[in-house]
C-alpha cells in the first residue's frame, strides 16, 4: 500500500498536507451537531461539548469507574497500567470489553452516532481506556499526533478516525488539561526515526521516536496557537486523529479522570505497520475485536446497566 | 534563638499559624499602593501589578537580559546555571551584583520602595536571579514555601521577607506560570525531614526534603484554592516569603523569563540555619553582601544605564 504519510523514515522531519477529508458527511438539518459545531470541528480539528452528560448519568459512570479501579483481579492482566511506586491504577485499557456500562456509553448516539456521522462510515473501537491522572504527581504528555503513532506502529492507513474523551472530573486550567493546536490536523508532521549514524549533523538533542521536532512545533504554534478546553465533568471532547495535542504536568491536588474511546471507520481497518515491525498489542490497536458498534439512541435505553 | 517555625525535625508534618505580621506598615494615603491592593496582599499573600513597567523600560531590561545570557565568561562561575544537555542558560544568580541595570531595577521605588513599605524596615537583597524557563521542556517546580527553605537552610529567623518577579515575557495559563495558594502565607507547614529508620509507618512514598506532604497540601487547597496570575511582560508579581507556590511543566513553545529579587528586612538578617549544617552559598542566601538598598525614585533617574 502506498504510504501517504511517511514518518520515522529519515533524518529530517517531513511535513505534508493532509490528504484526507476531516468530516466525511455533509451537514444537514438532521445532523447530530449544529452547523456551527460542524464548521468548528472541520476548522479546528476538535470540538468541546460542555455538560453533555447529566448528573445522574455521570454518577453511574463514576460508580462504574470506581468499581473497575478497585476490582483489579477481574481485569485482563495486560490492560491494567499501574504506578511503579504506589501500585495506583493509571489506566485500564479495553474498557468497552470489560464493562457493560462503558460499552453502553461508547455505543450511545452522542458518541458512536456522532463518530459515525463525522467519519461517514460504520465505526469500530480501535482503542478504549479509563484514565486516572493523579494530582500532585500527574505526568506531562508531550506533543503528538495520535495518527502518527497509529499509522507508524499500528498500520492505520488513512486519517479517518477520532477520539472522544468524556470528562469524569472537572477540567481546570491548572490540573493538566489537554492542550490542542486548532488547525494542526490539516498538516502531517512526519517525525525523525531511529537515529542513524550520520545524524549527528542534524541534531545534538535526543529525539524520542514519534516526537515532533521543535521547529515543526514552533511553526504549528505560530500558525495555529493552542487552546485548552476546560469545563465540568460530563463534558465531551472530540478530536481528530491528527490534531496535535499534549498536556503539562499536574501538581495541583485535583486528580483528572476520563473515559476515552477511539473510533475508526470500518473502511480504515489496520494493515501492516508503516514504520515498525510487529504491530502493538490488541488492547492498544484492535485487529481481532473490530465489531461494528451498534448505535443506541439516547432515549431508547437508559445509560444504566 | 527559639525556633518559631520548626521544620524537618520529625516524622510528622508540623502545621502552625504564622507568628509574624504580613505587612509591617500601616496604610495611609501616601502608601505606595492602594488600600485595595494593601488588603489584597495582606489577605492573599501576593499581589499582581499588570503592566507596571512600560515598553521602553522593558526593552532595556530585555536587551540587558540578552547581553548577560550571551556573555557567560563575564559572570561569576557558580552563579550561572545551565541545562545539563544543551548548555543553555537556565538562571543567573547574584543578578544585582553583576549588572548595573539590574541593580538599578532592584533599587527602583516600584520594587525596593514597595518592599521597604511592606516590610516596615530598610531592606537588602537576600537573593536575586534572572530565570529562563525554556519552552518545550520547561520543568515543573513542586509546591513549596520559600520561607521553609530560607529558615531551614539559610537561617532566616522570621517571616519578614518577600519576592518580586518582574515578567520579561508574557505569562499565559499554558506556559507554566506560577500558581499560588491565596491565604497559605498565614499557615506554616513544617515538612518531614530526613527519613529516620522507623518512618516506614508514616509513609510509603519518598518524601523529598522541604516538600510539603499531600495531606497538608490538600488541606491548604481545600481552604484556599489556587490562583494563577497571568499578564503581559512588564507586570510585577510580589509574594510573601511563606506563600505556598509552584509551577507545572511548560511544553508550549513559549519560553518564560523573569527578573527575580528577594528582599529581606535588615532586622531579619540570617543567623545559623535552623535545620541544616553549613549554610548555603552566598549567591543563594546573602550573608556578606547585605548592603541596604538605596531606593531610587522612579523619575529621579531613568532606568537605563
């Protein structure tokens, strides 16, 4: 398959225009978002919907989140990521496969229905996880495009996937919220790969694999700036697979938690990795569990299990 | 000398009320700040004065900052802190002793004059530095009270000192600005010191010396919350020696720079450290260079050298 988005191939960053649409459906009055929201997502590569889930639904999700976190033994071993020192739970992967309530959440028309519309295709879940970013010692996540990794390491062919993060705690400017560069989804920043022996001329700094270089990031920042959506628990953040994003560390006492789902178009299923040997494990990039999500209408069946 | 603020002495945090005034002068119409500013500093333990220095003055300070940064050889060896990898300048200490312009800045009535009023005494400079917090890889600074360190390691007897940070770049919510807990200056959080052998019961986590524990921080946060003053270059942030503060990492491409001066009352000069052996070096806590700062009226002599 021809590689439209080469990355980790050379000693110089390779910046290209996006070769794929951002939204794969036309807007109409029946669309699951307003015309203004539609345009904003198209332009910025993300959309923040404050308070989309109400208090009673949120409580169900919080209870389920707590249950999962405290029943480690019931979880598939490798899907549980804990802190090296304390043993505290950081993430639980394959969330929708290990919790009926979280499966119901992913299938909700507000998530899967919207994903299906934006991607113009049936969708399946490429990855899902429950994140707990602790207070005091919450680590930063450096700038990256998810697609760069999914393409290079998982073999996702095209930009026809998106992430949805449902906030289970409030996002404040000071508790390490996601920062996104609006418009960056229209540019693909191929990164510098494993350092070849003659690379010493181009960089004195260690460049981690998949990490964009300072110059490309500076250009993105100058062209697009950055935005930090903040809002109450129950808000939904949707962002395109190629939107550049990251988060600073969180030293505030406020923890940050979210339920995270990556939807991919069924026409965009994984092939062989474009810049890696063996693909990553199933729980970070699905190859076997790729059932089409059946969208459930919000009012047809309540969120509760 | 009786130790009013014991810290690093035991295995449990020791939280006490402040034993000293916050402001040592009464407010009058001649005061160098408004009554509202006076009350706000008293209540919160900090005050942010946006745009206090104008464009022409700021340009002089930026030029001088650049000159100092690029003339490393002219600086006292130990006052220059560089990045381990790149050799980039992180901080230049003893700033007022190595730059006539920065000495003039510290002596300005907007700094030294205000410090003298707030501390109700003549003042000298306990420490000064020029900070460069780089973009992309700006490290976090964990929560701390400066006084805790100055008392324990430098032998500062009482809470009669304050810091002034003149912003040389814009402070944005996303480039790792200082976060402060308003009101925290009225409570002293003695920290847990070197871990004795029987400490295993009180904590499983490594507690760095001088770092407040999670429980005390959570209580401060619940009682006081936190604020993040942001504003343009040329703004001045003044904060009490005991105000709890810290900053998250800065992954944004925007660097952050400031000129930083700690003023201490001449009646509060250093004695032997309260919880350490040898005092820290002169450039972090002055013992020899303790001349009273002669305040220069803003219009008597322009900022330029």
